[in-house]
C-alpha cells in the first residue's frame, strides 16, 4: 500500500547552517512549560502547602484519591495558566505536566481531580457544615496573605503605604448577588483590595450594590494590627480615593 502521509516537512534555512524541519513525532508536548518556574517559586516560599493548612478536610481518609493539597495545587496552577473554567479540567486532569504541578506520584498515569470534585472544593463557605466535607477558615487565609508580605522583608521598613481600592469584576450570567453598577455600566461584583507595593494584603469579594468603602475600616484595622505585632515602630500611610475618607466605612 502506498504511504501518502507526510511526517516531515523541511523549511528554508535563514542561517544556512541549521536545518529547519517540522515533524509530528514529538509525543506528548505542552505549551505550559513556564509553569515549572511557578512551581520552583512556590517551593521556595512554601506557599501552597501553607495555603492548604487554611482548610479543614473531614473526608474519610480511606476513600481519598486526591489530597486536599493536590486539589488546591491543581486549581491554583490552572488559574495561573489561564484555565479559569472548571470544565477545562475534563482535559487537564489527564495532562502529565499538570499532574507534576499538583504533586502526583505518577504523572501521566494518575488522573487528577475532575470538575465535579473541584466544584465541591470551591463550594465551601468558610463555616463548618455537615454537608461540605472540605471548607476553608477565612481568618487563616487573611493572615497568610499578610504573613507572606512580612516575610518578604529581612528588616522592618521605616514606612509602608497601604493602597485601598475597588474595581469591577464583570458578570455575564445569573450569579448570586448580581447587580448593575451605574458607574461601570454593567453587572459586576465590586471586590475590595488592599495592596502594599506588589503584595496583596486583602482581596474581599463583594456585591456591587454597596458603597466602594463599605467594610474597608474593618479590613484595615485587621491588617494594621497584624503588621504592628511584627513591626511595632513602622509608619503606616493609608492611601485611597475620596470615598475611603468616610468615617463609617
């Protein structure tokens, strides 16, 4: 039988010394190789392992196929790589590289968690429930963000600036607490953020039916208290727009 399929294509060389070819025998390949740099960074910071300690896992240990830390790693790395939808994990759960990132013992053989399993992980509300075996402790997550910021400094700075602001998170479905915002002119959430330089100290998801500064005082007081415990003498400057000047925020 005549072989009609071409498995190798040759292209003109620009240097004259190297041959440029295209083949289809590369095996399993990926376009997400840069994620290994994220994995190395996380290994130095020990961030995701500490993040997993902010959760409570009440599943039967004898029936666990995917550990809590593996699921968190899978979800966090997929978000970092641009795979926002849980439906993406119908394919990603078979990706050997994603298995390496998640910490599976046999990448390429061990399947990762599917979209339904990850969905149950994300349904936790931060409060104990008999129906949700995995839930997070919000206070622990909040403290971890500030701890990471503090650990990034070998010595206490003389002064820091806390930037407080909100922004719109556009919604395109029938999400809970969906409201139309007159300034942004679309349906959205209105999360509250507090930064210090490049560090995120607070990220609080909120509906857009409230004022931009609502709840900000509580978050600032919490962050300042935690910073003062480590750096009692640091000068703290709070910077925000005019709405942040409300005394009842």
